[in-house]
C-alpha cells in the first residue's frame, strides 16, 4: 500500500498548494484544522507522515501533534512554522512530538526531501514495532544506579523495578560509593536519595554536574521543601520526587529517560541563529548537524558550547567548520553526551569569529 502524507492547516489555499506541488511524488491528503486532522487519522489512516502548521485556531500544531503521538505513534510528525514562532515550536521538539521542524517559506525540494526521509523513518518505526511485538526484551540493557543509605528503601526500589528486565540495577549506600561506581562502570542513569552520611545527595549531584553531565538523574527525598527543590534544580536538569514513591511512575520516568528517541530535527534555519536560541534558553543538549555528506556534533551544557567535533577536527576548529555549513539539518538530543570542557571561548565569540572567517573565504574566492 502506498505511503500517505497528511497536511493539516487552517488555510485551504495553502493545503491546495501542497497538493499541487507534491501530487506527482506523494499520495497527499489534507485536513482543515486539527479536529479534522484527528478525524482523518481515525478514519483514513494510517499516514506515514503528518505535517501540521503551528498556528491554528482552537488546537494549535503543538497540541495537535501531541495528540497524534498518542493515537498514531508510528506516524512521523513534522511541523511548519515561521522563525518568530521558533521558541514555541521548541516545546514540541523537547517533548518529542516532532521528527522534523521546517521553517516557512519551505522550498518544494526541501519539503519533498523531508517527506521522503519521513517515509523512510515511518517504515523503520513500523519494523521496530513489529519486532518489539515478537521479542520479549527488544531494548538494550541499561545500568541504573540506586543510591540510598536506607537498605529497606533500596530493596523497595529494586523490587519495584525488577519487572523491567532491560534494567540492570546497581545499588550504593551513599554518595561516595556512587562516585566510585560512576568511575568504574558505564552507568546510564542514577536514582538518589538526598539525605545520606559521608557524601550526601546534593554533593553527589554537584559531582555529577561537573563530571557526568550527560547522565539523567532522579532525586528522591522524604523531607522535601521548596528550598531543597530549588537547590536540586540549581545543580542541573534533574527530576525530583518525594517519598513515598509510586513505583509505576518511577519506572515510567526511568524508561522514558533511557529509551526516549532524539527529540527532533530542524531544517531551514541557519545554524548560527539556532545556536543563539540554545544559548538564550540555557539548554543541555547534543546537536547532530548534517550538511550533505558532512557530519558534526556540538555539545551544550546550560547554553554554553563546551565541545565540538567533525571529521578529524575538535574544539574551536570543529565549531568554526560546522557553523560555516549551509543548508544544515539539526538533530537535537536533550543530553550533553560529552563530558569535559574543550572550548573556552563564549558562543558569541565563536559565532562572530566564524562569520569573519566565512566572509574572508568568500572574498578570497571572489578574488
């Protein structure tokens, strides 16, 4: 069966334009607004790719694609938006609602390429779903470190998570034991109490903030307060739960953090412009940037560019190279996957210097 595309917009003229532009390459259906889009999915699906405008009356594109994620999880979701709406659209990316963000105006060639890649991703999603239904444990094993000085609580947590066979549970009785384990093992996630002897939870979080910023953390406490919660959040983007625990919620939180797919992709925005948004929002993330056959990575911690790499280049040289690329596709993962600081200059200095070097190269080519 031919893979179908669904465009959702509140402007019928725009929908007609999509049909005319793409009818020779794709099977295109359209829906006037979010409610009609949900009805189309229910009655005429499945759709390989669903493309929504952001600004629509009633249910906007962000809310619509969030609903689509629940009712048609295998469908690839894309959003079209103007640059002025980028901060709003980032919410959709952060929550994993979209595979690709396209900016208006979007050239037919770029849109067609995105749709082709979306169909390819959809077929992968279907294949993974079929494989998962035939396998008992299709996901790779992950090491979760549970840190608490209360041995009873350790047993409660480990027993509560034992049904998740994809999790290898490791325990520590205080922060010092946890730090030693983080050095010797490839830990994927940490669940820690705050009040412990020797090295407490806040000290452990501070250590992880400096040395393991890419590892997600769930913080537990039986004596919660707004002051404590603020201290935890000041140390990093950690999730915070008060005891007694709902083990189902804790399990879902751990699985979501460990097995979530990359948050989304952005196409049609200059890398420099997008990096400034990362800086403003103080995001912790890894950006995978493609331009043709070139591939590079930029690592951010709280909006600060800490490292970069492409080919044989690392650090500032790699950052200058990546920033100079045109027609880049940016993929975002909400974790900084590289520890240590390789770049000591500010992002604005990197952007300005990169622009100067790019201008010099252009002038040299003209001469």
